[in-house]
């Protein structure tokens, strides 16, 4: 996903600042999905991989669930998935990656198609 500010469940933002950031993340995810020409999926599992800043304390990747939610909503806006309900989506599941050596934290999405049973 594009580099920029991320939402964390530990932040205490004014509701309008949170709204603007959520809207931007959602739009970036939609544009990224469209520009990559990703196939349309009926069902998928989504993993979000946190690439943290290099600091010594431990991280809980689940704290970035608000960013993952905005990104998934953007995938739905792009038409990659019909909806983000349990009929079409498993997750998003958090994972950790090694720290990035420059800049701030970032998130990668891993989207895995799940075969739908034939009727």
C-alpha cells in the first residue's frame, strides 16, 4: 500500500481527523487495487502485514486494524470483492514483518482467493 500515515487503535484523534485519514486510506486502497488490475474475487482471505518503524519495544500488529479495515473497504469500493461481510471475506488477519529501515511504518496486504464450492 502507499506510504503515509496509518490509523492505530491506540491513537486518540479528533473524530474529523480520523474520518479524513480513514477516507484517504480507503481511497488509496481503491486506486491501488484498480491500478494493479487485480482479478475480481467472490471470496478471499486478507492478511495485513505491518512493517514497523525500527524501535526496540514489541508491537501488536492488531493495533493497526483500523487501517486494515479502511483498506478492505477500499478493495470493496474497487470491486475486488462484492462485500466485506463473512460470505466474501475472511480476516483481515494481522501479521508482523521486519522493521523498515527508512521512513515510518507501512502495511502490505496479502489477498488469497478462496475457492467457492459449486452448487
